[in-house]
C-alpha cells in the first residue's frame, strides 16, 4: 500500500512539474511576441470603425498595412500564413471603403463622415 502511495505521489509531482514547465513556456512565448504584433492589433482593430473613419485615416491604415506585410512575411510559415491573411483582409476592407467613397464622389469633407468638423445636423426640437 505504501508503494502505491509513493507512486501516486510521484505521478502528481511529475504532473505538477510538467504543468509548471508548460506555463513558464507559454508565458515566455507571450513575452517574446514579435514587435509587429502590437502594430498589427492597432491597425486591424479599426476594421469595425472603417465606415466612420476619414479618407485620410483610411489611407494611413492602408499604408501601415503595407509596412507590416514584409515584417510578418519574415516569420515562420504558420504565423506568416495566418497573420498575412488577416492583414490582407484588413487592408482590403480599408481599401474597399476608400475606393467606394471615391467612386461615389464623396471625397469632400462634408460627405466624409469621419472628417474633422463634420457633425450631424442638430435635432429639431
């Protein structure tokens, strides 16, 4: 019985050690996140706001996407494939919104919902 208790105890210690090593490795991986990751998140988080951004902001976001692509392209295959696809999707959305405004002829500040100084008319009341 004592032998069995020792075996179980040893298994729990080994499992605890494995868990600690895995947690340390995961924490280290998060600390070593590539430098481009913060910029990627800052750019792609704005896809929800794309329609409300000014044309200048959209052009800036497209340029930022273009600058990020080579940095992500230098990563390992899996990371590169996933993040480049996401970056291309973000860039395509920004470009679509910008191009649709240009096609509709809404390049002026009054027609650009995100342009500075434009506000909806006050409610009648």
